């Protein structure tokens, strides 16, 4: 498996660079979750990080990689949107 050193911004991992496994397309996952065990033996606390572009080159505007930004609200699940589906109707 290939990994990529990725910067984490915000939250408990602020400023750390960790190796993140990449998928078959060479990109890291959209969300990275870090479970932290509870000292009292309860359920672990999960910190969520969202993948964001690291920046763009000046001349051509090519993306320079990825970073992970802390998401304090946790992981947001978005419904699947198929290209052949009609857009949702507004409620009346």
C-alpha cells in the first residue's frame, strides 16, 4: 500500500504530519477519524478531519496536494446524488 505524508490542521492533531494510506486512485480518504480511548474505560472519543486542498500553484492553478482540517461537528453524512436523478422538489 502507498501512503502520503499529510498535514493536519486544527483540533488535537494540529501541526502534525502523519502518513495516510491512499486509495487505488492515489488520493487519501475524504474523512479521517481518530479514535482516542477514554481513561475511565468508556467509549472512545472520535475526532473527525475533512480532506481539503493544500493549495494551488500560482501560474497554472494546479492543486498541490491535500491537508486534513478539523471538523468539530463530526463527520457529516451526505446523501448519494446520482447523475440521472432529478433535483429535489421544494417543500410547500
